[in-house]
C-alpha cells in the first residue's frame, strides 16, 4: 500500500529524539525519505541533557528499518551556514526536498538563571526556525512544485506562560514570534504553492519535559504549574500525537491548508 508521502523528502531539525524522531518515523511510515539534523551537543545554559550522536544514530536505524532512506547530520540551527550545508548534503543524496519541519527547541527553565539564557533560547527557538526555513526555501522555490512547512510552537505561542526566568520569558517570546514567522512565510510563499503552518502542543512526554531538571523546576513552582493543565484528562501528550497532526498537514489531504495555527493540546487552550 502506497503511503501519503511516497516519493517525498522531509527535512527535520531536532530529529535525534523526542518529537523530532517521532516525526521522522511517522513520515517514513508514509513513504518519505528523511534529512535529519540535530545539534548533538550540550548548550551551556540548558541543565537537562540534550540529544547525543548515539540518539541521532538510533533515529537513522529506525527510519532505515522502515525501508526508507535517511541522511543525518550534526548541525546547530543557530548556524545558518552549517544548516544549509546539511540540507545540501541531504538533497544531493535524496534528490529533492518537499517538507520542512522546524522542530528543534530548548527550554532552560532554570531555578538559578544562567548567563546567556535569553540569547540561547531566542537563537535556537526563533532564529533557528528562521534559519531552517531559509535553508530550504531556495530548493523548494526552484523545484517549482510547492512544498509544506510546519513550525513547532507551543501553548506558550498564545499565552504568557512558561517560567518567570530569562530563559522562560525568552521561550514564550520566541514561541510567540514563531507564529509571526509562520504567518509571514505563509503569505510570502503562497505564490510558490508553499504552505506554512504551525502546531502548538501543550506538554509532551519527551526527555526534555520528563527530565529531572525540569521536574525540579515544576516542583519548586508548584502554584504556577497547577495552572498548566489540559482540559482533557491527560497530563502529557505523546510525541506521536504531534506527528499524526503533522503527517496530515504536510500531506495532499491538507493541500489548501496554510497560515493555520493548530493547537494539539488536549484542550489546554480552551481553559485560558
């Protein structure tokens, strides 16, 4: 049976684990080949462990187990030149590009703020999204047959929530800015039949969210954390819940869906 993305190539940032790996596997199940990028290094202001080269290798193994091709590169989304080189390497091997998932992100909600939190979060979560899209656009435009881009935001894209720290405020600001990026790109790239949308999850069961460091912050800010609950009786979404939404948005079933903010949040948004 042919998948909905047969013959397409998807470029995914933050692909070594968590949501990014889930997206790579889900799109591969639908027939897509994958360009997978992750920093695979620690950022000093982030206390919880970031993904490793071994994590990225596991994503490669799982995609190949589905019979799909994958090109994986280590790259920091804050470094536009390195990111463009990673995309170029993937396109050279896989032949084209159709889908872009700007998924990489950090959330240094530190009990004791660290110097540089603001810059790192804005750099990864906003400038990194811009760099991701810009690395892909020339090829999408040159190919001349459209494309689908999905930016991963957050419920913090809509509300003043997160953490009252430099990193937390930067997270909320960056996720708000991501929606502006999405709407601008959706407008300016429509003439090229390139669709751009955003998914906004509430808490997702990833290594970032379930890490000891993140749980320490939650416990130390219990009153604030009690407000961050979903309407449906579920504490955390699964990465696959986001992957399923994205698989729809990048498919031909959503061929006229662009400029849309799609909460995938178990009803979090309707409570705020």
